[in-house]
C-alpha cells in the first residue's frame, strides 16, 4: 500500500458510500476498553426498502447484525472511525486502509483492489450489484452446490454464481413492469437444471414476496424430476416443473413473464411466440445455437464475410437476434439487447429483454425495416411465419 495525495478520509468515506463504490469495510482494534465489539464487518445489502449497509459486530464469540440505510451509512462509518484504530475499505477501485494514531490523526493508504466484483459500476446499476451477495447462506444455492452452507461460493461454481447474479439484476430492472395486485405466472422454457429458475423464484417469491407461481418446462424427464424434488425439499410449492416441448405447451392460459435461457435454435422462437400469444408483460431470452438462418442466408455482396464459416455463424446469430427483436417490436414490445454472462465464453452472451409497451419507432416502420433486411439476406424465419399465423398484419 502507498500513501498518496488523497481527499480527506471523511470525504473519502462519504463519497465511497454515495457513489456506491463500497464492497466491504472492516473496522478493527478498538481504541477504548469500553468498546465491546473487537471487529465490525460491513457490507452493502439490497433489501426491499432499498440499499442498506449491514454491520456485523463480533462480541465474544457472538455476531450481532444491524442494517443501516444508505443515507445514514456515511455518517455512521465516519463515527466508527472514532472508535477503531484501523479500518479497511474495499472499493471497486482500491483497498483503502485508514490508520488512526494515538492522537486520533488518520492516515490513508491506498492499494490494489482485492474486493470481489466484476460488475462495472454506474449510478444505474449500483443498487443491484448485490442481489445475492457472497457470504450470505441461501438455501437453494447451497442445495445446488453453488455455495457452501456458510455461503462461500464453491470455486468451480464461481461463473455460475456470477451468471445467477447478473440474471437477477436484469430481473430486478423489470420488476416495475410486472402487473401488481394479482397473482403472477412466470414460465421458464427450457429450464434445464434450473439454477436460474430457482434464482428467479428466490427473488420474486421469497425476497420480493410477490404472489407468484413459476413453471419450468423442459424436454428432459430426468432433469425435471430432479428439479421437482429440490423444489419440494425447499417447500417452494409455487415452483413446479413439467416435461414437454415449448411449441406444444398448453399448461397455462395466461402468463405474465416468459423466461427462456439457452433454449436451442428455434425453441427460442417458439418461446417468444408463446409469450406474444399470452401478451406476457416481460420476456427475458438468451438465444442459443441459431442454426436456422445459417442454413438460409444468401447474399452475394456479403460473400467476403459469408465464405468464412465462423464469421457466417456469428453473423447468422446476430441477424437472427436482430430479426427477432424487430418482430417483438412489431408485436408491441420494447426490446433491448443486453450482455449476459455465458458459462462457455462463446458468443452466446446476448439477452433479449422485451417489455410490453410502445417501442420508440412506429410498428409499420419497424416491420418495413424488418422486411428489407430479411429480403436482403434471402431468409425466411420460422418466427415470422408463425407470428403471421397469429396476427396476419404485424
Ligand atoms: C442449454 S440448456 C439451458 C438450461 C437453462 N435454461 C440455463 O440457461 O441454464 C437448454 C435446455 O433447453 C431444453 N430444450 C431445448 N429445446 C426444447 C424444447 N423444444 N422444449 C423444451 N425444452 C427444450 C433442453 O432440454 C435443455 O435442458
């Protein structure tokens, strides 16, 4: 660590809290004998009522917890510096150590960051970076082997843990778009081992206390049986799993949110079509293995690109998603393309987030643009054909 020209330590604390940069703080070495807690650890905690900072005081061999609202945290941390000789502030950019001498003068030392986060910080996402913080035991994560019973992330599952958190951040963003005042229905198409389905239930039913039922659907009977057992063990009665093909699913007549993550090829389109047919308020979709257009694309002008298999594959995937997004817009959704975390580090890392409501552009303009791109590339997407059967004039 090195001492450098820095803002005064009080200002540093106030700003680190206000700018959402704090990952963890530890106060140690009490200055006086009457201070009972030998150590205080603090971390941000997102609660229903907003961002808080959780103080954990170690007194003897017991830990006591207190949640301090974000707007009071700066002052509280500054006061604590009056009680302890040492504090370590882990921020996104640096580890900052505050050391108080006997006269109470505080020195700041700055070192490389060791706090765990891979999320870029912005004012927009800072409240959502801690949906499932490390170190907090959560029953479903323990049962799925993502964390230890103490809440420590299992090394081999770290990517999964990050993926779950990233997904939940995206869910948190659309909570205001879900209907309120009545029970909600959510379907996860192609739920597979269902890490994200369990995470979704945890967020909506347990954390947000929403009256929700979630159904996971997959072709694989053995995987579905295993997920059903886990939901029963957790006593999550409103989380159920069914075996079936997305395109043929008739289990629900009204669905508020459709999730489809890494369902293969046109299974994603089938899920999007189901969502449109239900007028679902929210759709979250991470497409995967877009083979359909790869086989169809034909455009001589693009020969320098299409003659390379790997480029053609990536290009086809991008075109598939662009056309899907346009079709969703013609069906009355606002769509966004977001970066998702894919475990295999392949280009399959786009999430299409669609929320019901008028898009920026008029539907006819979007439909015309769609047709121009479709015809330029000589493709005939399955999703369009099925959509036209549902609604002849998008
Ligand atoms: C790569 S896994 C993804 C699992 C999970 N959604 C995730 O992102 O972790 C894709 C899953 O989609 C299922 N799937 C593919 N096509 C399907 C279809 N037409 N109907 C139902 N499930 C399907 C597969 O069985 C598989 O379990």
